[in-house]
């Protein structure tokens, strides 16, 4: 197949950018031609604010550029990873003007929540879910603490809800979990167009032999990731050091706390290269993932599964779907420091059972999260999108699509 793969890079690189590159490489490894169509939100810094706001709602530039790319490349399908902010939903219309199947990844909750996370003031918030206009988000200035910027995002969502963009311009949406699928259905997306396909990670080299005596946290240092209850929990944990990998808004506060509490058995390692993080993960006794939000589907948990490292995570959103408590991981109630400490204590006292949990996590990886399984799921989604659009691939019998008509 010849696939245009579209992605709008964020100003701060993250997991979605990583997933875009990984899926592109996966498709190319299987012989497909991947044609990139990208924009970068870093360019917004040089734009007039009104121009940037208008492009977020409807980018004429992206429409024209994608139209020209389609005419040149004659693709079989357009797969959008992220359109926020500069590609904009206008690009769907460019693809549909040529009769092409359109697939859209939903790796966050942007279509339902201006800030994309269902998280506000330290806890889950669904006040905008299902609303034609995201007035609560505007009232709380959820996006970047600004009512003006939240209004831009909310305006984009309201405009395309009114136009029917989400219902008619996308043939298949890809969501990461059944939990997310239910949220998007509740938010008004067509159930028959929502397909579940999880993230994947490449095989990792597993560490053989006895694991080292430390727990590991990998993630952004902010309130949403549950760093504060994690530190509170570690005041009650005896005999198991905690290593923290990552950076973010709470980095200075973390440094100050560790300096003030020398007895706290916690070490901050800052940012580390990915291969070094995987090495730490493979040696750790367990990975702790205390997020206070729903998350999308954390690659960190999948990587721990691949390493055979037991995962201790919040009983919430994606984590509660990925992990069966006591089977392939351990769960605690979100924000519950005493619950974290109790589960860590159990893990320390039951080494054999913990090892079996890690082994079942590894089997979860082998069953659900390998590149090959993901590729087969992606092909099935593409086929469904083509059927929906009445379009044949270049490798099929014929094409019903002529972009030069």
C-alpha cells in the first residue's frame, strides 16, 4: 500500500511522536510506502496569535498542501496520527475530496476535552464530556491556564462537531483501550468506526539472573503522574530504594525534598537515554506507575511487561485494563499512598509470587503488544476503512478512486 501518514509534532516531544515514528517504521518494514505529511507546533511561536487560532480550526494551508501531495503520490489511504494544531481537521476534507479512506489515531481525549487528559486540579474531570460546547473547560481555563487559548481549542471542537466532521469525515478511529472506546462513544463518536488497537514496543533484551533491590519510576515529574503520593508512600517503605527517572515541573521541588529528607530512600536520576532506562527496568524488582489520570496506553508499562518486570500501578483508566491485579501486575487505588506502601510491602515479602507476576506480564507482552500482532491489527483496520470508503488498494484488483477526476 501507499499510505500518507500525517502527524503534527508537539512543542514538547512525547510518547505520541515516538508512536508516530514507530508505526511508520513498522509499515515500511513490511514493504509499504509511507509518505510523511507533517507540521510542527514550534512554528506557532513565529505566528500572529489570530492566525494560529484560525489555523487550529481550519488550516487552508494544510488543505492545499495535502491536496497537492495526494495528486502527486496517488495514495491508497491517509492515516492521521495527530492534527492538533496546525494540520487541523481541514485535512480530512482534502482527503475525502479525493475519495480516500481516512484513519485517525486517538491517543488522547482531545476530541472530548480541551486539555486532552480529563484531568484538572489534581483529579479526573469529565465536565466537558458529551457537551456540544466545552464551557466548563473555558470557565476553568484548562488549556495552558488561559481562557483565550482554551477558547481556541473549544472553538475548534464545537465547529467540527457542528459540521459533523467527526461523524462523516473519518472512516475509522483507532483507540488504545476498550475504556477509551467507551468514553468516545459516550462523547458522540460512531461506535462502528472505533477500533481498538493497543500500542506496541519492540522486543527488548531481557536481563537474566537475580534482580537488583530497587523499585523504579519512569515518567514526567508532574502532579498528573502521581509523583507526590509516590513520595509519601516511600516514607513508609522499608528496605527498598526507589530510583526516579524523568524531568518536569516538579523537578526542583523533588530536589529540595530529597535534600531535606536525607533518610528518604529515593534517588533522582533525571533524564536518561532510552536504552539506559530499559536496562534499569530490566534489573528493577518492580516498576511503580502511580498516575492520577486515565492515561492513553503507557509504553512504560508495556516495556516493563516485555522485560518481565512486575508493574505496580493505579487502578484507573488504561492501567486497570492492562493489569489484572495479582495476575500480570499489582494495582492500588489512585493517590493512595498507604495502598502503594502496602503493595510494595507485599511484593517484598512474596518474592516467588512477584516473579510469577512478572512472568505473566511478559506473556501479556507476547500476546498483545508485539510489533507483528500490531501490524496485523493495523491491516485489518485499514481494510475496514477502505470498505467504508468504497476504495480498493493499489495491491487489490482495482481502484475505484481517480484523484484526477
